């Protein structure tokens, strides 16, 4: 047997399946079929997680309540829509390592980033800079740039962009900390991803937060590719704020409701500037229709409008499955085994034609594999993959290569070894010449 007991034959994959305590969870998801109707290899959990089978029932329940109750559904029984968002709070708080009064499901990711930056980006003539990373997800870049401009500053002088060292793909922790300290006296905000969408690198959020606070800056994170993927402990890390979407690794469905975290010390500070809406005012007086704002004494005071019930119902189905699986800690243990297995297969069968640019240490990576395809005559971009029955996420923006962001486990398949309906497609790599299709 090879490293960690792995081999490249199909029996190894079958043994891993047989020993997997979470293998049965895969049956709880609908995996999109290939174009010819056969089972597919779904590798796009970093874009849109697969559908929990139970989501149809959860959403159907709310459609049925709407048809039977109409407006009475706002206040009838434990699923009352006026408080429906509260059903998600404890589960979401456990996933991100926050307290129940620090976490809320609301809006969408970029909307929440804007709302939170109103509170936490407070530039002055002396302290106005924001640190983001090169190749930030475009929406993050646009949001930060527009916040700087809206406050009367110039992004050309106020936006600090972190880049990897020449010839490297990922950011070094020391370089991030050094940049924070270099701009310390002028730095208002550090706004970085928990997991970089392009490389799959997990940033050291605790160290970044400590460094940012050390120079007097606020620190926030976009957790779109981190939530449901890696272990988070936002409260203990002292993070000021964070926002995320729920349609990737949380399997909340297309355009699903977003999430937000604000640390308790800020929740208790009612002097923070914020944009106000009636769903952020106290429930006891909300429907008296008074125009005096009385803030909810939790992160809910950042809410603007009543919650999107159908989207939240779909998300509840997935959050309940995560609980049944034993939570993120159990899923992460499984994820790390899958990472090691896939690393072994890439090393044994694909290098040097295909190499992984995602950091090797487990502490610096989640379930995503970003693969550089360098083999002559092989196109690793989306059109070439579609015919294989695999459903990857690819990017061909670099002229000399295709970097394929291929999470080895989507919200569904992260419960089973590899990313395939059966274990066979992964070991198929050993049955012929190296090629990218099985990923």
C-alpha cells in the first residue's frame, strides 16, 4: 500500500467508501445528471451546491402555508414568517463559530458587505486605506472600490492590493502581516477572503485580525468559500464582521439568502453608523408603525426588510442535514481524508501534466483543488470537460494555462469519498494515460 494506505486501483476507493461513516448522506442530495442522462461527477460545489432532497418538502411546506393561510402565515405556529429567520440562527452560528446574537441570515453577500462597510469602514483624512487581495472576487473589489469613492476618497491611493510573490500563486502569511503593518497608520479596514476563490488558499484569519487590530484597523472577511468548508471561530478570533452566501457549500439554492456576523462588542455599540430598515427595529414596537428606530439588541439591527421565506426554507433543509452529519467538525474530518486521497492520485497519476496550486498543508486549504493543466494538447477549460460527464468550474482567463477550481466535494459529495456517484471514476485515472476528465 502507498502513502496513507492509498493505491490507485478501484478497490482502494471501494474500501474508503465502505469505511466512511458519512457515506449514506450522499443519498440525501440530488446530483445533476450528465447531458446524456447518466450519473455525473459534480465538481462545482464552489459555485452552486447540489440540492438537498428535503428542500422540496421544506419549500413546499411554506407554499402550502401561503395557500392556506395567506397573511396569517406571518404569525401562525412555530414557522411564523415574522420570526422565520430565527430558525436558522443557532445552526448558522455553530457553523461560523459565532454567538446567536452575532449571526443573522439576510439579504445577499454583496449587499451585506455594503451594509457592514457602512458601519466598519469609517475613513478619515489620515486613516482611509483598505487592504484587499489581487484577484479578489470581482464583486468584492467593486464593493470596496465603490465604498471608498462614496466616502470621497480615491481608490488609486486608498486601495491597497496584496499580491503573491513573483512566481508564486498564493499569499504568504508573513507578507500579509507585513503589509498591514506597513500601512498601519493609514489603514482603516482589512477586507479579505477566508478562502480565496481562485486558489483555494485558506488565510490565517486569527493572525490577520490580530495584526489589523494591532494597527487600529477594522477587519472583515468574505466567507463565501469558507462557510461550510473549513472550521471557523469568528467570535474567538475577534473578527469585527463577516459576510457569506449560502448557495455554495451550504447548499441553500441559487441566489440563496446571505449571512452576516458582527462581533458582540459591536452589536452592543448602538452608536455605530448603519443603514436602517424596519426589520432592524424592536419587534415589540415594529408593527406600531412608529418612525422612531429602536434597534434590536442583536446583529438583527442590521436587517432592512422581512426575510425571503422560500429561500430560507431551502437553506433550513441543508442546515438540518449538516446537523445530522455531526456538524462541520465531522464534515471537515471527512474532507481532510478526501484531500489526502486526491493529493495522492494527482501526485501518482497526473503530475507534471496537471499540478495543484492549492497550498499543500491542510491548515491552508479547504476542499477545493485548483489545478493547472500544462499537458500539451489537453484543454482543461469548461467546453472540453462537459462531454466527459464531469461538471467542473473552470477559468481560462490566463492565456498560457487553464486553472480549474475543482472542489473535490460539493455539499453532497463531501459526504462520500471523491466526488463521484460511485468510487470507480477516481481510480479510472490508473487505467490509462493521465488526463483531467476524472476530476
